[in-house]
C-alpha cells in the first residue's frame, strides 16, 4: 500500500487515501479505512516518473491520485509487472540522457556536413531557370549600386575576352544564358563573380593583373562551372536553409529574391565547390587544347597578390593604423569569395601533366 492524495473531480479538495493493489484491482481507502473505489489496473493511467513531481494515477472518469512516496509506489508498480517507457527511463538516467545528447550532437554534425549540402544542392536544382535569372539580375543591380563602377577597359580587350569565351567548347548547359560583363572593381578589387543565370562579372583590376589570354579563359571557365552547378544558389540555400525550404514547399520565392543578392555578394564558396569548379575549368581547357598550367599560373598570381595584401595589412597593424581599414583590404579581391590554397593550385598543375 501507499499513501496518496485523491481528487474526485467533484471538488478541488484533496482527500487523503491509501492505495492498495491486489488481485488485479486498485483499491482506495479513506482515512477511516472505508473503501472509496475499486478499479481494474488495466483502466488506470500512470504518469511518467519525475524525481521532483508527484506521480499521478488517473482513473477512467478523470479522478486521480497524487503519490509523493516514489520508492514505495515504484516497488508497487514493479510487483504488478508495470514497466516504464524508454523515454521515461532515458529522462531519469544520466547515462541514457548523456548518450542521447551525444547522439543528437552526432546527428547535427552529420546533417551539417552531409545532409545540409545534399539538400541545398537538391533545392538549388529545383529553382526554376526564370527565378534563377531574376536572382542574377537583382544581384547585378546590387553590384551596380555602390560596389562597382562602369568599366574603363578598352572595348577591344572586352571583345577579345568575350569572343574567347564564346569560342570555348563547354559541357551542354541549356539552362543558362552566359554573358561576360566588365566593371571597375573598386572595393572588390581583382575579381570575377558568377551570378545566377549565367552572367559573369569581370573587374578591370583582374584583367590588368592576369591579362586576356588562356589564363583568363581558365578563370571564366571556372566561373562557368560555378554557374552550371548552381554553386551560388547552393551556398545561399545552405546558409538560409529554413527560408529556402519554405520557399520551395510553398512555391513563394519572393523572400529569397529579397535576400539572395546581398547574400551572394558576401558569400564565400566552400572548398568542395571550388574543387568542382576547378575540375570543370580543367575539363573545358582540355576540350579546347588550352594549357592547363596557364590557369594554375593565374591562380598563383592571385594567391601571391593575396599574400602581399595580407603582409601589407600586418605592417599597417604594427604601424597602428585603423584595424577596419586593414580588414577591408584583406577582404577584397578574388580570394575573398574564392578560397585559394596551394593544394588546389598544385592539383590543377598535376591535372595538366
């Protein structure tokens, strides 16, 4: 038997009772020993175990007992063959709770590194071509309002680059309409930006740094690889997965259209995306019998330029210059959106051998 407080649903007053279990029945006795009610065990509902709260035994008419003596009540339950659910056992076991927390961490990590990129790729492929083109136009409009200026590049150089890219034999990509635009980079420095839909923006500073020959075509092929594989959309979707999923499920991409341009302009491609775009560029250069080493040489130039900027930034810090100015320098240029590594450059050189 176990002491309890009984609430009969007719009033809010608690009645002190004793709960007895015998012969498959639950029997309540009041303080005078009078039997109040008798109910089959199968009709009762027992609340989950909680170390601080009383246990509840609820009858089929809504009346219930509160039991504070956990040890006695649990012994009574064990004698009847009652077994707690696994959730209740986990909640009251530090080992199971710790294992659950560890399992949750593992699931989150695996989801971040594997499930989220796969989902982002799937969602990016599901975005209609018309929506992707709108995103590209909106991003270009954002670029032209404050980040870049009209190009000062001679028309002959522009035409040479456009014609060289147009003549490239590339993998079929009917969903994108490629065009090369030129802008004075300003704060973004020597850079090439692949916009959704197929527009590739090349800065005057990049042309001055790497020229207009095979190396430039390698960079443009690299950017085309980002477009063809929708890396920009994937990265933005991955960074705002909940909003992108809602847009896909409800068919309303207006919220994405409002946020994607800014996100694309501050985006940094993942290393996997860079490797995929590198592989695309190497394939294009092989198809066109262009020296792959020229592409690697261009990336090396960009890497060297990055290191010079970083070195100047450290000198500026030692001289006590404004930290924000230094960070602004370090954040500009091709390397700000395309993480360059010696391993990538070496891999491209090896592919050309």
